[in-house]
């Protein structure tokens, strides 16, 4: 039998015992620590969010379905503290689609084949989130927020590495500055003045040559948050582009201990 509680506190909610990180505890008073909180076990991985089954939203922001909303996905201004995500700009929710996006010579030809294979899947209706840049929306900040995670209580061992993984697609002649920005905060709403910028990807050298080019799978190091006993949320920001050929896509988002 493994540890269930210490001093009436559930093991899952304990970050450390007398200053020792939970991940380093193999047993307590002769009772084994459970897998999933020190003492070995399968590395933790979040739900893989591939957006299949979500409703198509090209002219307005994506509305997470019941399951995604229950997990904690929030899109657009509902995730923003204030009137805009970045001062002086208009904020919009991420869009959702399958196949090609409405504008010619921009956007992906479909979603990813799988979370580990960035090959375009145009035939099965694989969904993706993206920035719809037509009809004046090129100058908007498109933003959505992931569920929140307290990695210190979720990881099997906080001595392992931790990362955020997703695929991106960036095809279009008007993608000239950044492809994406990734932010984090412990607040449920935030903006660029308050959140921590974790990663940004410049357009130069990182765009695609066609809609059918494969997604590039990226990982963002989250090791700084392994032992922090707080819930962190993550904002995906697809920023301003210069005109309508700037449909940037994101697919298969998940968090992984490895």
C-alpha cells in the first residue's frame, strides 16, 4: 500500500515534506511513495489537444467545446486582463478550421497527422487553431489560453525534464515578424505587461514554402516550473502580420515530463 495522505493532506497536493521535494521521497515512515509523486512510475503527460471535434470558427473566435472548456481552455478576450492582450492592439480569439484556410497562398492544408508527425492530413478533417488574417484581422493579436497545471504535484519526478509541445505552420508572404509568442502566468487572465514571455519564434528562416509543407514540432522548456507549487496557465499568441497572407496555425498542444 502506498502513501495516501500526510497530516490529512492528500499526497497529490503535497509539494515537499520537511523541505524534501516530493519527487525525491521513495518512502515515508516505511510506506512507499505512489507512482506519480516520487519513487518512480510512468512520466506524466497532459491530455494531447489536437482540436479534432471542435467547431469550425473562421470569422469569429473559436469557442471551446464542453470537454475543452471543462479542462480549462479559454479563448480570446476572456483570457485577457484589460481591453487588449498587448497595449495598443485589438485582441481576438484563435480561429479553428480543417483543410485549407479561406485565403489563397497562406495557411496549412490541414491538421497534423498525429501529435508526433507534422505531415499535413487534408483528407480526414483534422482540426487546428490559427490566425485568420483576412478582413482587417492581420493587425490583431490572436490569443488563447491553455488549462492550468501545477507541475509540482503532477509530475512523477520533478527531477525529470518538463516541456510544452506543439506543432506550428507558417506559410504566407505577409508573415514577416514573429510566428508565435508563448506566455505564462499564475493568474487566469493576463496581458503582455504582466505575463512572462517564455518563447518567441521569428519569421525569418522559419516559414514554410507551401500549404502542404509539414508542421514543425516545437518544444518549450518548462524546467523552471517543475517544483513551483502554483498553477500556471499558458497563452498562445499569434501576433500581427502585415496583410491577409498571414494565416499561422498551431496544432496538437500538450505538456510532457520526460
